């Protein structure tokens, strides 16, 4: 038996029994839409995407099981094997999950189980993997983060209100999150013992193990600040903003053979392909056997702001190769200056090239990409998270690219078309040099590095993502940064234009 086969099966149990009363909703809060999808769909998608989880069971609020089943079917969440009604309490819901998990298990067989709140839709792959790894050494695992706030203990004195009775040492206090992970045999035994306690009541599962199986150590895995629970009305707003701003680390680079296998015989159409990132993407793709149409104002006379030029370019590529697999738009103009001092022609140029052109390209590309289940790749700038003085036109049009990406990825998901957006750090391109002149060596990304990452995005299964391309900190790989850290870095970024 191989090492992989010897590992116990790992199931994620998504607890979705909340009613939404605290956020003032008439439907369960896990069905509330954030960033275009129900909260529970975001949560289930996380487990769908990780190799650490084999299958998923959902415990849903009574009366809403069909709603979740529809979400699961439409989103293609194949790891979800059961959607069942939860109980009237958290304890009862967990007991139903334990019973469902035990069905079909051979005598003496065990499995790993991760209990996770459905309304924590920003869980990272890192936390999941750490929990599963910890179950290789421990029978019970919790996830927690240090408390940034001072915690006080109070007591109510009649009508006088609350008074402090104790201030615990904050250095030892942690805020518990989910998932909470267990060997199934352990959590089952804890609940069996608890059943003998007439006063049994708990709001989480680690406390059940702690109280009723005191000899079982509970290991703590470091959580994440952004693994928030959507409970209060303000949480809905915060979660929506985090989804809007969160970026994704660049996919792992393929080896040379993989590039050639995946690009051989494919057709790429690159708008803005005369120089810079676009030209480098074209050169790389051709090197690996793709048929590439690199289009630009200075080389092919293609003006991206002219819909007829866009239509003609795509039609020519399709008629000559019979397919279009990838459409990339790196074309853009960067004009710096105060808006009040900017003339009408400059404003119109920025809107035409930076916004309307990508819209035309997307619309014209749709029928070709639907045929090949291909991908549209757009580009943004760090200024999309917060516009900067004298960058109003550029910042606002680049913010529009992120919204366009997110909207089209949902709109075209049913057609199998992927849409992504690359967000490069300051990059050495002719456009940037024209705007800022020569800059110190080593302070800019090379356009070749951005082009390489762009190919990795094209060949990935990602859709709807903003992918950061940054110069790596030598002490930490970019892929190790959490989604929240990347979002925060983007929000705080105050550098110049990224392309």
C-alpha cells in the first residue's frame, strides 16, 4: 500500500445552520450574496479547490437544503456528497454530522474531519493544509489567532450596568476560529461521553473534547485575521470589500515540457503586442509552439479603440487557424496630470484605450473563446485599490478592469470561458519609461517576468482572479503570502504605475 493510500480520508463538514437574524435578514446569512455569489458557495469552493480535502458534507438550516443543492449543482462542486438538515442547536448539528460520517465506514476505520462555519468564506488553503497535517500527530486541532484587543470580564449589578471584575493576561488569550479538526473516533467519543451529562451545552466542538476527554491534547494551528465570520451587518460590508480587493498569488510555473504540451497548436491573439509585456508574451508563446497574432498600433496598424480593427484581427486569426484559445490585452495609455488641467482629447483617449477597448475586445472575443473554452486576460495596476492624485484617469480605468474581470468571469462561467486580470508591480516597459524616464536598476520588474507569469495564468484553471506579480522578498516566496496580506499590500501600495 502506498503512503497516499494509507492516509485516512479527510472530510470537511460545513456547518450552515445560522438563520441570519443578527444581520437583519429574512434568509439564512450563508445564502446572502457577497461578491456575486452566496456566502456558502465561496466557502464550499475553497474546499473544492484543495487537494487536502476528499469530500464535503453540508449541514444546512432546516427548510433550505434544496437551495444549497441548487448552488452545488450549478457551481459544479463535485466534492459535496451530502446536504442534510442541521439540528436546532450546534450540538445537535454536530451529532447529525458525526452520524452521517460514520455511514459506510468499516469496523475500526477512522477518518479526519474538519468542522467549518459556512459563514467564514475567506478561509485560506494554508490553514486547511495545516489542520490536516496536524491530524497526522494529534487527535484534535483548533485554529486561533492572538487577541489584539484587551479582554475584560464583567459582572452586572442590577440597573447600574456592567463592571469589570478581571482583566486576563492578553498574551495568553486567543480568538478561536474554524475549522476545528478531529479524528472522527475522537469527536464521536467526546459526544458519547457528553450525552451522559444532563447539562451538556457547547458552542464549539473543541470545548466538548476539552471537557469530556481531558486527556486528549488539542493542538492549536495559527489562523488568519481575514478568516472572519459574517455575523454582524458590518461584516457583510467588510467581507464584500475583501473579496473585491483580494489578489491571488501567481500560479506555479510549469516546466518547459509542460509549456510546450499546453501551447502547441493553440492560437493566441495579443492586443498591445508591439512591445513590452505584450511582445514578450507573444515571443514566449511562439517559442512553445503556439500560433500568435501580436497586434499593435506601431507594428500592424491595429488600433484597439477601433471596434472594426478588433473584429478584423480576431476574424483573421480564426479563419487562418480555425480556433482562438487565448485573447490578451496589454494595450494602454498612461497620462499623468491634474484632471482640471487635462484637455478633452486626452480624456477621450484614456477612456477609449484603457476602458472601451477592453470592453470591445471582450465582447468580440466571446464567441471564439466559448468554442475553445478559452481565456481572456486583462491587466490592471496597483492604483485600482485606491486612486492617486494626478492618476485619476489611469486609476479609474484600471479599477474598471478588475470589475470587468470579476463580472465576466461570472457571466461566462457557464460557457467555460475563464477571465483573469494580472496586476504587475512597477515594470520596465517603454510606456513607463516614456512617462517617468530612466529609473534605478533593480527597482522594476522585467516585462519578461510578467510575460512568464501571464502564460502561467493562461494555462491555469483560475477564473475571476486578480493575480499579483511582484519582485519576491528573498526571505519569503510570494506564494506564501496570505490572500489578506496581498490584499492589504495592494491597499497600502503607493508606488507608481505597475505596468
